[in-house]
């Protein structure tokens, strides 16, 4: 995600003066609610876990989740690139390729 895209999300919020309504708790709730709507796309899908026919709905709900994540990071003063890079480093340490490749085991089971 580019900084330009992040700025567009923040501008949308700021143009409407909605930042006053955004706090970490409510944004966390919103992320969870939108993630549940994304999960709902797959409800009762049986073995069809790809749901190619529902791609537009997946795109819409995933965008909602990402937008709320941008807003949450902004309100908490977090740099999205920095926190994702830090998480990648931690995951690389937890899941070294030589132990984790082709395995669905959790890091403490490797």
C-alpha cells in the first residue's frame, strides 16, 4: 500500500471531520466487524473456499478492513510500514524456512 493511498483514506476521514469519533477501542471493534463481514463471504461455502464468484464482495470487505487498519494506525501514531516490517522480522525468527517450509505447525511445535 502506498503512502498516497494511506493519505487518501486519511483525507476522506478528515474532510468529514470524523477523526473526533475515532478512538482505538471503536476502531478495533470496526476492524473486527469488517473482518467478520469478510468471513461471512465464505459462510456455508462448503468445499468452495476460493469463492471466485464472490470476488467483488471479498474486495469490498477486505478494503473496509484495510481502511480501518489505516485509521487505527493513525490514531495510535503507528507507522504501518514499520510495524509490518517488524512483524516480518519476528515471524522470520519464529518460522525459519528450514523448519517451517511445508508445515502448518505453530512456531512452538517446530
